[in-house]
């Protein structure tokens, strides 16, 4: 996966954060990247078409709750885990569709799997992200890691 | 008075986003119904009159394409406009949906302006 692709993914993610979740994401440099959360939520989905791979997000439960609260028009404390996970999945789904469109246009057909969310500790996240094209955003004080995989 | 609108998507987030975007758009709404898949939508359409349907494609139980096919086979639902809202933008998929009877295709995330323009394109002003 080229550097151009991860740059495109970064631009798409920031735009979808703003348009879909009404959240502002600040790209971080390697030196200033946030630490991997000790207890994270990891969302992944596969895309199969002219390109084949996995798009993933890793973040905190607090981020997912804030996103769901924005989308549902509630306070973060009024959102349950199921709703927060659903918001993260839909955000990933929309981001994946927009990313593939930016790369390939309207011609190719892609099969997209249903997104899944699982809990992950820091060691599991490190293993999943090691050597993968990735970037980190600071989203209103919460870390959001975005990565590509096989 | 306003429109009765049905939103069909397996994601609560997507349904809520579309419903809130409709409210913001200024479209006159009487009732906004929600269904989690095509089968739930068909069940609801047997009980309630709906002016327009916004549906996703990829859903469990019954997907959006099958929902449209079933609606087009049903006398009372034949003329109800169905607008697909999805992340899938391939031209081939859009052609397949149009052939099945989908009136228009919007990509997520939709904007209030897109939704309002779509409702106005397919419906007469609400009584």
C-alpha cells in the first residue's frame, strides 16, 4: 500500500469525521502521536475488489461514546456501549466507501464485509498495527488510529 | 401535515443520522418510520402508508435490492419512490438498482440539501 494511499485515507477520515460525526480530527506526527490506549475498541472491515484488504480503527470507548452522542443528539453518558459500537461501525463503513471511491472512482465493484468491533489491549493493538500503513488523529482529546491490513 | 417517510438500515446510527438530517433539511414531516431490514420494511408497509422510502443495500434478512423487487411486485407499493442511501458507489450496482425500480441513489454521508432536493424531486408538496 503506497504512501499516497495512506495520505488519501487520512484526508478522507478527517472529512468523514467532520461531515458524519461533527468532530474535528487533528493529524499527528510520529513524534507527537498519542500512546496506544491500554484498553481499546478495534473496528475492522474487509473490502474485496480490484484491491483487497482490511481497514481498521482503534480508539477508546470514550471516543466511541462521544461520536454516538453527537450522532444521536445526546450526552456521552446517555449512550450505551451497543450504541457506541454501532456508531463506530457505521463511521468505519462510510469511511471505507469514501476511501475506495477516492482511489478508484465509480467503476469497480467492491464487496464490503459488515464491520465488527472487538475490545483490544495495548499488546494486541501493537501486534495488529506493527508494520501496517497507519496514522493517528487527535480527535477532541481522544486518540484515533487508522490502519490498513491484508 | 407532512410526509410519511420510512428509513431502512440495519445500523441504528445510520437510521438516526438520516432521520436527524431530514429534520434539519426542512422537509415537512408527519411521521418518520424506521426498519432494520427489508422484511421489517415490508411488514410496516402493509400497515402504514409511506410517501417515500430511503433504504440501504447491504442488510441482513432481506437486502435493499430484494425489498425494491418485492415492492414493485405489490400493487399498492409499486409507485412508492425508493431512494437508496449506501456507501457502495459502483456504476454497475447503481444500474442494477435502477433496473429493479430504485428511483435515485445517494451516497453516505448524505447532506440535508441532498435529502431535501430528493424529496422535492419525487413528491408533490405535502398537503
